[in-house]
C-alpha cells in the first residue's frame, strides 16, 4: 500500500502531489537545488524526487491491456475467452493467446510506451540532477529494469540515456542492450542502499535484475529469435548474483504462501521489490475486475461489477498435485454472495451444463466466439477484501525471494548439481505442502515455476527460456519461433524511421 510522503521544507514548502501517478508538482524540482541534494543530511529529499520515476513503474502494470496482459494471456496458463459480444475486443486477446498478433494491435504499443516512460522519467531526473551520486545510481538501475523488460519483449530497441538530446534514436541490437543493462547494474550497484525498502530498488534487488539478465542469456544473446544459444549461457554468473541476495539474510520465505499477496503484504519477508498500489492514491491494480464473473460483485461486496475475463486453462489447473496449497491461486466451484447465497447468472447459456448457478469448473468449452460465461477457474491469488473498490491495495510483487530460490535451483541443475537443485525446489514445495521431489528435469522445473508464479507476469519469459513458448496448447497451434518476440509497434515504426521491424513481421 502506498505510504504518504510528508511535505518537506527547504527554505519553504516543497509541494508534493500524491495522485494516481505520483506526479511531482513543479515546486519540487524548482525548490530543490543540486547543492541542496548533494549536501543535505535529509535523504527524504531524494526520496521525494525519485518517486516520479517509480510512479512510471507502478503505471498500468497491474491493469488490463499492457505489459502484464500480453505476457500472461500469451502463455499456457491464462486466456480471455470471448463470450459472445463480451471480450471480442477486435480479436486482440484471441490473437494474443494464439500467437497470431498483428503489428498494429494496441496492447504492444502500450507495453512499449510503458517501458519508455520509465526510461524518460529516469533520464529527466538524471538531466536535472546529474551530480547527485546516490540518486543517479538508483535511477540508472531502475532504467536497467525497464530495459530488461524491453529486451525480453521486443529485442532490438533504442538505448536512450540522459545525455541524448532529441531526434529519432537509433535502434540497438539485443546484444548491445544486454551489455547496457549489465554495465548499468555493475557500475552502480555498490552505490545503492543496503536497506530493505520494498518499493524502491536497493543493492540486493539490483543483483536480482542482473541474475534475471544472466538467467536468460541463452535467449537474449542468440542471433535468431526463438532459438536458444547454449554457448551464451551465463548460469554461473546468475548463481553468483543470486548468492549475494541469499547470503545477505535480508529475505526469507513466508510460512504462508498467500501472505505475499494479501491486502496487507507490505511487510512480507519474501517480497523484495513491489509496486505499492493503493485504492485511493495509486490506483490501477484491478485483477479482481479482470478475472471474476459479473455476479462476483456480491461475493466481495465490490463497489463496481467485475468484467468476467481472465480465465485459467484446464491443463494448468490439472497440473497441481493433491495437497498443493498453491492450487488456491485458482478460484473454483459454486460462487456465493458474502452472506452465503448461491449466485445466479440469469444470462447463462442454455447449453451450459452447470445451469444458471455460477460454478467455476476447469473446462472451458471454447475460446471463441461463444465461451460459457462461467467456464474456467479464475485468478484467486490476490486477496480481495469485502467492499473493495475497482483498484486494490495489495502491493504487486515484481521480485520475491521464492524466485531467488527457484532461480538458484535452475542454475544448480544447469551446472550439473542436481541434488542441490532438488533440495532448493523442495524448500518451495514444502512451504505449500506439495510432496517432495526425488527427481528433476526441465519439464518439472518449468512446471514448478508455473505453479509458484502463476499470474505474476513471468510465464511467457519462462516458457521462452525453456524452449516451450511456441509449443501447441489449448486453442493454440504450434507457433513460429519469431513469435518469441513481440513486434515493434506500428506507430513506433512510423514515428521513428531508424527502427527496423523484428524478423517475421
């Protein structure tokens, strides 16, 4: 949840607007000089300034239609079935699920703009305060995070830094972007604070960015999209970065898996870097509206009606072993009001075998055009308190320690230490009462990541790294390897003649 930053005084009032985008009013920038920041014993001045950059990260990550959506709906875990006229949306989410998207589909432009807004905000602050060392280091690492998302989704993108001045930036290769991210972290990480503030990047979360980069080196440094290059693997480097986090003792697994996603998860010992959504001050996280049936409004006494969209695939639902508490990430069964009354959908299709009583069952009759309104289980991972507004208060975990453990397990397995890898995976499974593993292979590792990080925005990247993203799954035939990268958006190509479209489009 967003914490208010009190007004600060530096020779007068420094005004701060804490609206939905954390926009800083001009008084902040005009009222604080380089000398103030460089010499001030009050680090909260820097905290206020940099929140415009962090506000860009909060942005629309947790809402429908951008980075989160294109990554999750294009995976083997989620879809947005078309229910007659509902969720037709010009076919964009059907194409996203089937990997037949077009360069003009707006969601990809939204994801591109989301990342480059972060780049722009960090560059603006770096231009205005070039000599404030601590601020500059953190902003450059934050910019590297945006480029991690860009290299993952779009591949060849322009590297834009604070010294660039207008014009159409040239497009850099994926290898150049990889090197830029790596150097941005290495050159600045030692200047980052070693304080466990979850809504800002720190020394350890910078190492997490570096570990993510190295973990995917076979993808990012391959010269052919969709074809892994084992010669480019950086597994030992990834593990070394993860060990910095593990050896710090700053983070630990929470005893209760769902504590990490509660409405009061700000103090989770596992969450490392989170987006501090707040229903009043930083709206935009509305997963409950994106997934639940219209009549689930009465389940949670919601202020507004849900949209009945995002639905888990049956094969994923069936992948959980008996007793695995993480299966609770999926909402299933007869839906009831907050007072225990069965909910009725008066518009339920005549052919739906469940009838008008809303009953979430794993099977989805079809992706389009007439999916049953109540077909499929729903995202149930994030707590929805009674009376919630259209935006939730839950902080969204971008990085959490459970991922550190499973990433280290993957590195150990790749480096031939299978026993170590099994022990690490079993730490995660034991927490959720899943039976311990005795063997391990790529499919088991990928499945484990799927169950642990369902609906956290990671599945597409994981599938690509394990060579499974182009495979066939429900309502999706095998797709071409070039689809492991999204297209450079049509509007960006038209605006910048220096951009070249990704292969295959």
